[in-house]
């Protein structure tokens, strides 16, 4: 079964001015926004007496606040929130976080699926910038060798307490290029105006760029603990006409354990997944994150974020 998790528009409390960003790591923002959206959509059952043993009343059935369409479960029930003004009024940026160990052909399908979800959500037919984040890549401004696929180069602080999955290893360039071909098609179809990548240093860019037909316009890097971008990268990016942007995202934005906790029946879960063999009302099986996409729509002339949110897709392999 496919699970589609959504935060809805996390700016619904009011648009945010760009010059006053909230410096919150993406995994913290994602998980807190998912929890908030789930809570808002959960039914409010008639209060029941506290159990004799002092435990709290059971969580409402997930079936009352989710929607199943065929083999897809929307968590929670989702209704798109189209942009209020004409398309030309906005700059729309999308960042797609890929998961490790996903075959390239499957990832190509996932890419189109993620973009289609965002387009439907915003009620538009195109986005301005699509940035893709490949798994296991970490940029370190102080380490010249950080660009050479060192899976240990990302410190634990980047995970905000989450344990990094052992399979989160960098991919080879060939796999990235196969995925990039799908992005190039989206560019050809004018669904995406500009393409971007994340965490690429000089060494990786030099391997990657010669194999691309549509070159990335943006390289988004995470400069930890400082604001210094290596001079060689600055010069190389300028030569290749690539804009360098910084960000505060985590590569592993939704670890498997975190997803299991959010959907589980424990104290901090929302009761979608069963807590044991005797829990017949909830879903049973192993849940595996597939991808996460973040979207932001900025009103150009006012410099405010009107819409921002996340979709996350996971696969539930149900127990027989």
C-alpha cells in the first residue's frame, strides 16, 4: 500500500516575509508540521472515561481522518490549496529528496509523481526551480575531500538526534545521470524552468556536468557552522554559470524510524500503524519512506511566502 503524507500549507497562519526566515532544519519542520496536520484532521470522538488502569482514552480510528483510494492511503484526507493570484505572480521552488537504494527507473517515476502532486496542490502547470537532493551526499566547506563520497562526513547533529540509516550511502554518477534525464524531460516540456542539485562540490560537478544536456542552474549547499564557501567552488560555479545557494536541509529528511514513530500507536504516534499482533484495527507491516518533496511559493512583488508544505510518500508492505 502507498501512503501519502501531507503537511498542507504550513503558512496558513499567515504569509512569511522572506527577509525573516525561520532557521529550522527541514526534518524538524517536516515532522512537526506532519504531526500538527494529523492532529488538526483527527476526529474528536465523544469523550470516554479513562480506563481503570489510568491510561488515556484510545486514539480515534485513523479511518475517520484519512482517505483510501484503491491501494493509496492519504494521511490525512487531503484537499489542494490553489494559489490565490495568477501564476506569473509567483516564484515556485520545489526540492525533491530522494531515498537510497531506489532503482533509477523507479526513481524517474517517483520524480514525475512528486511534481504532479505539487502542481495539483498549487493549481498550476509549472514550477520555476526544481532542486534534487541525492542520498548520502554531504558538503563540508572545511574538508576538501568531503566531495568524494565519504558516508561518514555528515555529523550526527545533521540528523537532529535521528539515527542515519546504514544504507544512506552516496550514489555513483551514472545513477544520478539516469535520474537527471527525467528532469531534463520535465525541462523540455516546460514543466520546470530551471534545474538544481544539492551538495555538489567541484569534484562531483566536474564528473556530472559533461554528461548533462540541461545543466543545473543552481547548486544548493549546506555550509555548517560558518558562511564560507570554498573559493575553488565559487570560481568553478561562476565559470559554469551556476548559482550557489545555501540551505539548512538534512539529507536524510525522514528516517524510517522517525516515520514509524509518527504513524505508530505509541505515545507520540497517531495510531495508523498497529502496535502489536492483537491490534486488529490498525495497519500492519513494514513502512519504508520513498521520497519527500518540499514546495515554496513566493509572491514576487511582495516578497512573502504564501504557500509552503511537504509531501512524503512511503510504502507499507503489509504482513500476510
